[in-house]
């Protein structure tokens, strides 16, 4: 069959699939925008109500819970999206096994915190108690993660958006009610636990009502648990490496330079990070769509369609990244001045440097997704581990001489290295 004939066969399939991905991207982008807006308002509300000291205590507790959530999720969210998208009927205990793994890890984390939190001698008893109480949120978070992963696997991004709206209003409303009564850190985290428990129930109800094939059973065999652990561990390590990679520059600047340099760098990253929201939306829509096409038994027409969608999305995101990098570099100074004030003027040059990282970031992000849908996550893991090592070495080399500019250059260099590594691993994209 010639190329024109093959294109004519796939064209009727490409157009509705492209429209579906476009619509799902819009839902996910709106969900991310709502989440970011809610985070800003929530942060301002908590910071003003608790004061600088109380807000610092909350930030410390929230950071530890975030790390606990990353560890206890164990990469099962991405695994669920890929495997359920491939076969929405036969999950072979995947859902229940993923939930049990998260619950077991969450209980383990709670035990560690219960017996180990007292070693935080620099923290007040209230902070230690808040950490123990807020850790309970990992239990409903396990259910919430599984349910939202199923919604995304079934490409019900509209329902996912609705759930994000519920979360935003519940957290903001709860925070306002608690903090207007001179609430404490402990009362705040207790409210957040109640909200997380409630939205987990809402997520379960939405899955049951909106997903025709949704079935949940508590029963799971030992072999199913072991099988999921074997499939999920690369995703778990990737999550840990990603968190380390994102915070490496600030951590090493705080160690090798000054807190001021770290602050300038952190401010610059806050300008660049929102530019990646479109990537999150498009890649989030592509993951279930490409997973459905990239099955082990996929036919040639499916492979051709997947490659077409991949290249089209890559071109779109690269075009956007180039425009975003150019605009942010040109407007770096007024943006920094508007957001952070005159004392952060050195951050403008850092924004200009970090803008260049958007291009290799785009390449590595979409290539990583493509390789995941093809079952090559272990290759991504090795490439990411090498990139984190390169980032560490570049930061150690550049920060002593160039400060925050060295950290920005290290980020651009390590992102470029990761993109080149993934390009070398590309097969059949």
C-alpha cells in the first residue's frame, strides 16, 4: 500500500482522535490553572493568618507530606493510566493491587513518622503533632490517586476538571472557616484531612457513575501485588529522581553559595514553571491516547497513527516553547520587577538563561511519554539518573564561580543532556 492510500485510510481516524486530544488538553489545562490559582489564594490566606513563623511551619509540614505522597504513590498512577488505557475491560486486579500497595506504603510511612518525628528537635511540639496528624491524609490520598488515574485513563478529563473544582472550593472554604476563628496549624491540617477524605469519596462516586466499566474489588493475590511492584518500581524511582532534579539547584545554591543567591534562582524558576502548564495538559491528554495505540499487539495502522500524533504534538509544543522562551527572555526584567520587586533584579538575567531550557525540556518530556507508552520506562530511568548526576556535577563546578547564574547554566546543560540521551534511545517514534 502506498503512502497516499495509507494516509487516506487513517485520516478519518486521525481527525476525531486529534479533536479528542485537543479537548482533553483544554480540560487538563483548565484543571491545572484552577489548581495553581487555588494554591496562590490558599498560600496568601494561610500566610496572612498564621504569620511568617506559622506559615514557615506549615510549609515544612506540607513539604514532608508531599515527599511522603511521592514515595507512597510508588509510580502506580502512571502505570494505571497506561495499562487501563490499553485494556479498559481486563485489568487483572491492577486497580486493587495498586491501591493496596499505596495503602501499605502509607501505613509504613505513618509508623516511621510516629516513632521518628520526635527526633526533629529543632521543631516545636505543635509542628511534630501537626506532621503526625497531617500524615493521615496519605490514606485518602491513596484512594484519590487511584480514582483520578482511572478518570484520566478513560479520558474523562471533563470529570477530572470537575473534581479539581470541588477540591479547590473545599480547601479554600475550609481554610477560610478555620483561619477566621484564629485557627492554629493543627486545626488547619485537621481541616485538610477532612477535605481530602471527602474528595476521595467524591472521586470514587464519580468513577462509579461516569465509568461504565469501573469495578473495584478488595481481593488481591500475592502474585498480583508482586507483578505490580515489578512494573511500578521504575516509575517510583523516576518520581524520586524528578523531585531531586527539580530542587537540586536551590539545594546546592543554599549549600555552596548564599541564601540570597538561592532566592534569586527560586524566583526565576517561578517565572518559568507556569510556562510548562501547556506541556502538562497536552502530555496528560496524550498518555492514555498513545497508550491505547501503542499496545504490544498493535497493528501497523495503529503504529502509524501513534507516530503521527506524536510528531504533531512535538511540533506544536516546540513551537510554543520557542515563542514562550523568546517572550519571557525579552520581558524578563519587567516581569521580575512586577512579581518580586527591585530587590530581585538579578533574577531577570536568570530568567533569560532558564528560558533556553524550555526547548530541551519539551523534547525530553514528550520523548519520555512516548517511551513510557512503548514500555521503555527503564531506559528513561537510566537516562534520568545520568542526567541528575550530570546536573550535580555541573552545579558543583559552576556555582562556586558563577553563583545563581551557574545554577541556571547547569540546568540548561543537564536538560540538554537528557534530551540528547532520550533522542538516542528513540525507537520507532
